[in-house]
């Protein structure tokens, strides 16, 4: 499948529907401009007519689009993976030759649109760096271009237009007459092309909320989904240059930038800023310093006086934010160098970092895997050096097992293989998938001709080959386990092969890893693992690094996670050495409920939890009784007793016949089978003589007599199933 954007001087149209976000429409126009710059042909933007047509580009945002739902249903595309995600997009080549760009939200759709520009070779800095894209006659996307983006790991991503004179200021005044919305349109576009969403605007001679002209800058930022904030000297959505415009002896805001002498004026100034700009998406700066890179109280004031005043200011600002904007608005404490000391305090005066007035981190969940290990985790560089030394000294084939998810480690292995002139093959499904995807996304750099198909390795000399495989944790069905047991179809272990386990056994996996290592040694391989060489460094923090985390974040409550009980307990003790109250540390378990507020944390009962069995098409419908029976059958086998009895008098017509599976080999146990028939017949006769014709009683007697005999003679307890048929 392929989607043709431009071919033969014809361009596919961009299809949008009523209700499309204005920002998405504007960016679509910019992408059409990119297409024109690259190909000389400008696509049209047309309205959705209610049906899917070939050779079009469909642009939609989930939750705001009937079009995307209709296309997904017709094309069999699953959009649920986008639901609830932040700033993600689906870039999907359709079966009919069209292209679907669907965003999880407005920013996601915009990023998806600019992905077209990225694939065409248009630089994010196309307007600022004289980077002209190479001309192309046609733009065609194949099925391999289809992808879904990941949710950004950092929520707010952007830049600060700092100290903008003379370069930036002269440029914007000469081209746009000032810091106008026309200029910021280019800034926002560049930010979005870079997959950013956050901006601190210019500040020296500008006021973002006024220079638009008016609020046009702020409205444009909101249109594009840009989150605005302010820098170190600009609290509560007011800009430093604004103060000079409104201050004065007769001003309602007063004339002094001093909370001591002009408290009411500054509070009014901040309140008006919040009421004006709080309707847009912002991160609101709190804090204060003096004017023009100066202190608040001057050189004569003590550290304690400055900190005390700043606490009062922050308390008032946060109160204003709640009143004017809302309870859950994101806030940023910005303390520039002049007031930096107020955050840390000194030996006698606690700083803001220890103040309860800043919420800080309420609850921290932190990895505990290496909580029992002192010191620091070693650098990955150590592993790289060890791998290089092994590769240079080995004269035979090298097989190296590592985590498929550790793409950096895989890259180092490939780089060292190239250094010593070895080809690289990949084994194991997860390793093959990860390597293929990493190459596609540009995370792996592999020189041409280095990577070879595993099936072709028989034709490569042993001293010219490296095989990267899964199975570093001894997983029974992994590639390395199959190599060690001689069951791998393409790789047969040879005496003298160098096998490297570039990992450390995860707690609980020690036995399986040891079994694999022993099998490798038995087959004559030279095995290198973490106990004898620096072939792996942990991705988990050791004690000193955990102390740093606790010291920086100072959480109110703490849950140690990711580890066995001994690791969780060790992490709890470490937190206590850092001054944390044991009452605020919670070692949880699966199913336990923790109820959390800003001020409290407590246990709140339990919820159903544990393993859910997936059996065929059923999920969770196989209970403990069925599992117990399956275990019984697996361990001891089964024995079926078949009897035909008369419906008139209850006498035995035929049988009892004995059928067995997984218990004994019948041909070699004829005497035992005959004894079992006799015992079953006696049980039936006994019931008949006692006048007991109830089938449940008859079956119970047969089972009891047979199980007792079998256990006495064989010490085994097969499942016994009496089958009674009435004729």
C-alpha cells in the first residue's frame, strides 16, 4: 500500500471537517506551503463530504471528529490506542491509497501534520537557518511510513527568548514592527515543528500580553496549543515591562516594586494579570525579586528577613491564583540568582525547600531493585570497554545475549563488531523486532553490509561473526536457552565459541541463568558473565543515588516499589536514614488500596487482584477447581471405569471396562487392569446387595475402592472417572 501526496504535478487534497480546531487548520495551511516549496505544487484543503475517497489526506482530532471514526470503521483501524494519550498521533497509510493523520488532541494532530514536513526533508528551522529543503518531483508514503507516536516523556518542552537585544529585537522590529502576533506566529510554528509546546517570551522591552497588539499574542498561543509562562522576574502572568507602563504616583497600582511599601498595589497588579490571561493555558510563575537584577530588601536585610518576606509573597500569590484562575493550575517557583540563596537557606535559617507552603512532592514511588547495594551504579562506558577487549581478543565466533530493550547496549555491540571486522546477526523474536524498529526510527546506526540474515551465518567464518541474541535471563524458550540445549534451528554451538551474558540475573532468575551457563560450559563454550567480568551495569540506582533522589525531592509520603520484600524493606530503612518518618512509608502489595490527599496517606482496604488465566478465547473463566484438576491429570493421569447396567433390575450387563491415560501402559499392566475390574465389580455388587441404586453412591463406592487399592499398590493417585450407562 502507498499514499501519493504529489505525483505528475498533482497533489492530494487535505480533507477536514466542520469543527476542526483553528490551530489545526492554520498548521495544515503551513504544511501545504511546505509541499509547495518542495514540489512546486500546493495541495487544496477541502471539506469532508461524509465518505472515504482515494488519494486524499484526512486530518482529524479524536473527540472532535466523526470523520476519523468513519474512516477507522471502514478501514479496520483501531483508534483506541490513542484515547486518553497526551500529544500523540497516528500516521496511517490507508488501503485505498489515502493518508490518515489522527491526533489524540490538538497538539497531537499538529505534530502529525508536521510529520509530513519532516518526511519531506523540511527542517524545523526552515524560517530561521537558511535551510532550504531539496526539491522533489513526487512525494509518496509507503506502508512502512505508518506509525503511532509515543506520548512525550516530558510534559512541557520549549524555550526562552532571553536577552533578546540586539539580535532578536532588531530583527522583529525591522520585519514586523515589534513583538507582534505576526512574528510570534513564526516562533510558535518553529516550536511546534520541534514537537515543543511551551514558551517563555521575550521580556526586555516587550510585554507578551499587550504587544499583539492587545491580547492577540495570547489568543494565537492558545489557538496553536502553546502553553505560556513567564521568567524569573514576571509573576502572575504580568510582564516586567508592563510595570513601567502602569506604575505612577497616581496609579491604582502604586509606584514602588516593593511588597513592604506597596503591598495592596502589587496584589491588585497581579490579580488583574491573572484575570486577563488566566483563561488561556499557562504555567503561572510565583515568587519575586527586586527590579533589574536586584535583591528584594537590599544588602542590609538578613537572610531570615528575605525568606520570611518571600514566604508571605508566595502565600498571597497562590491565594490569588486559586481565586482568579482555579485550584489545580500548574505553578512554577522561579528564583533567579539574586534570590537563589532564599531557597536553600543556611545552617541556621531553613530555606524555602524545607517550607510546607510549597507543596513539593506528595507521594514518591521509587525503584528498590538495588536498594541493598551500596555506592553508585557503574557507568555504561565500563561495559563498552569490556566488550571491546573481548571482541579484540576472541578468535572464534561470539554469541552475546542482552536485553532487547537496551538499544544503547546493542549499538555498542555493533560498533565494536565493526571495529574488528565482524558481521552481525540477530536471534530471538523480541531482539529482531526491536532492532528493526530502532533502525527504522534512527536509534541504531548500522553501517551497510554489517547486518546479515541469521540463516546465512553458516557461510561466514567464525572469527568474522557476532550473534546478538535474547535469553540473558535464562528464559526457557529464549534463543540462548535453545542454543544451549541444542534446539536452535539456525545456531549450533561449537566448541570454543565465546558466549557473553551481558546482564545480571534479576532476583529470582538466578537458577535459570545458572542452568543455561552450565549447559553452555558442557558444550565446550567459553562463557563470560557478570561474576567474572564487567559485562553489565545495572539500570537501577544504588544506595547513594537513591539518597540523592530522596534528598532532592523530599517527598511527604513514600512507597518503595519494584523489588522483592527484602529490597522494599531495605529502601524503607534507607529513607528513614534520610530523615523520613516511618509512619509516612508504605510497603504495599498487589490489591492493597492507598488513599491519598495532599495532607494524608492511609490504607483503604483491598480490591480483587492476582493472576488472570487466559485460556483460548476465555479470560478469567477458568477457576481454581479446573486448574486443580488439570494439575492432578498432569501428575497422576486418569482412569475411566465404564459400566452398562440394566434399567429394570440394576444388574451389570457389560463391564466394568477400564480405560487409562497417563497412568500406566495397559499392555504391560494386564494383571493390574484385571484386578481393577474385579474391585470395581465388587463395589457394584455391594451396592446392589444393599439396595443402593443411586448413581452418585455407586460412583463414590467405585472411586473409593479403586483409589485405595491403587495408592496401596502403586503409591499413585490417578483421577478416577466412573461412567455408568443405563440400558
